[in-house]
C-alpha cells in the first residue's frame, strides 16, 4: 500500500513526507526509489534519500528525465565521486544504465574495460566523442580505444578529430588520412595543433593527389551597378 501511494502523482506532499520518514519502511529500497521518482516529492526529501540508495539505483535515476535537473545533477556528482574507487565490473554495469554525462565521465576516468563498454553505449553520439577527443587533457587510453573501435572511426568527424589529437596512434592516423577530403587535409596540415609527426603523411597524400598545400582563395565577384538613365 505504501508503494502504491508513493507512485501516485495526485497524492498530497505531506503523505509523501510521512512515507519517507516512517520507520516501518526504513529498509525498503523500492519505496525510496519510488519516492525519488515522484515529481511531487520535495527535493529536500529526495536528496536525503539518495544517500541511502545503491550505486546502480543512482545510475538508473540519472537517466530518468522526469526527475528535476538539479536532482539529476546531484546524482551524477555522487556517482562521479565514487567511480575512481569502483571495481571494473561495477564501472561496466554503470556504463550500461547511467546517463550520458556519467558515461562521458567513465570514459575519462574508468579503466579500459569500462571505456569499451561506454563506446558501445547506444546513447553516445558522434558529437559526444568529438567533444571528448578535442579536449586537451583527454585520456590517451580513450583515444587509442576510439581509434580501434569498429564503429566510431568510420564517422568522418570522429576521424578528423582523431587525426588532430596528439595521442592517436600513428598507425591509425596513416589509415585515416587517405579517406579525408582534400580541403580538410589542407586545413589539418596548416593547423598549429597538428603533430609535426603527422604532417609529412598529409603532405605525401596531397602530393599523390597532385594537390597544393594552400587553401584556394575565395573568389570575389563585383556586381556591376546599373547605368543611370
């Protein structure tokens, strides 16, 4: 009966507070989770209940869009603080049931097995990975695993970002270069962020294509003014 009441959206706020503090249900995780999911439960009560939940319960709640943003942000911070000390198996499980922010955090701070699980997550997008790859202090292990992944290096923008990243293994960079557009190769070659080790390979590819290193100048067309009559 208590669980039924906790899931109702039209129940008085006072009743939800009573359930949260009732000693008879102190050990009921299911009730605590139901109260956290109820949009009418006061945030102060939810925040007090979060401390009593398991890490996997927090992961599930982090993906629930019915929970207020400020509460989900608190949940994500709680999980992030625990991630470095969690066993590999727990990190992998979190990668399969947490929000995109937690998955991105796991990519940066998890072990190799957890990172692989993150890269296979259906909620991770090309835009997510491009953002991670272009960060100055991205984990080199993450860059290598993205380069070796069967799916992500097939995406053009990911490939471009990997070529630009200093930590991408050269064996993968040389594989990506022939698949890039000539205009983008010129941009990469002229970039100050590109590794000096990579530039000779781009130069060689442009020579094979018989293309110059310089970007084509934009054509400017002047519109003739109509003669006054």
